[in-house]
C-alpha cells in the first residue's frame, strides 16, 4: 500500500497547521481506546511519542545552546522563548505517555542515542549555521510526523499535530539567514553545503531508527496491518521529505 502524500508546504513555516485542519485532511481510524487494543499499534504509538518527546527535549536544549551564539539580546531572548515552548511540548508528550500507562523515560531511551549522535556530528560553528540547522532539522521532523499523522488514531493525531505546531522559529530563522547572506554574500555557499550535510545526516539517522523499530516502520508504510520492513515504501516517504527540504532551502536563498 502506498503512503498518501502529506499536504504540500506552502510557506517557510515548519508547522503542520492547526490540528483541526489536519484532522479534516485524513480519514479517521478511530480513537485511542479502540485502536490501542491492537498491541502492534500500541507499540508503534509508544515509539512515536517516545521519539517525539526526546526530540522536543533535545530541541529545548539546542535552542538554549544556540541562544549563547546570538549576536544581541533581542535574538537571545527570542530563542529563549522558543526553547521554553519546546519544553512545554515535551511535557505534554511526557504526560501523555504516563497517562496511557507507559514509562516516559523507557519510551524515549531507544531514540536518545540516534538523536544525540546527529547533534554531535552537526554541531554548528557559528550563529548562521545554528539557524540553518534548527530550521532544516525542525522541518525534517515536521515532515516525518506529518507522514505518520495519516496513520494515527484521532486522539494521538491531535496531540502530535499540536506539539509540532511551529514556535516561531521557522520565520525567525529564515529572516536571520537571509539577513546574514545579504550582509555577507560569500557565506551563502558554505551554508548551502551545510544544509546538504544536515539533510544527509538527518535522513541517515531517521532511516536507522525506522529500520530498527518494527512497529513504527509498519505504521509508516501503510498502517499496522502491514507487517515487515518495506524498503520501497520507506524510500518513497524519504523522497517526499527530501523534496520538501529542497523547497525550504530555496526559501533561505540557498541551493539544495
């Protein structure tokens, strides 16, 4: 079964739009109470929420670190506010895992090393690289979860789309990167190469996670009725994510 295409991104915003608008796009498969009776589906959702929770916690830490590179107090304050919003998203996911009887730490643990590895290998050298990394990384994550949203029960979908709402970082990053390139055009080439490296590393880690988590990969490639890792379908999904990345790099004024 081919995974339906996610809605096209029409702007620089990494957000998926409102949860209500997205819910209208996808047919309902039922609520959590009915869907979670399938142990495979439940395992997939626990993986999903664990990965997303650790991603939001990492985003909080990254934004707090990026604030140290900010050239002025206004930019530092803006990033601090975005970091606080990311931590709020993490708390919602943590609380939901506890609500459904799962240990949040245990759910997040399988995804800590891949995400930490990505951040170790892509530490930004300066303010501009940090902005591109945050924009590209957040966008890839948003696209990934948008792909998953089509397969989720109503309750989980609402939560996922809610926590993936943009904190304002996308518009902020695009504006600041464009300003940096306008002030110093020669950095455009370096940032374009940096964006390509980020995309490659992000896809590599994401493919690794999907390949290692059977329940999550089943959900991604066609719902829990599909058993086994289908490289072709997962490849189609990552192609769609790559195409969205190309559009966003153009929004930054960079070649992909």
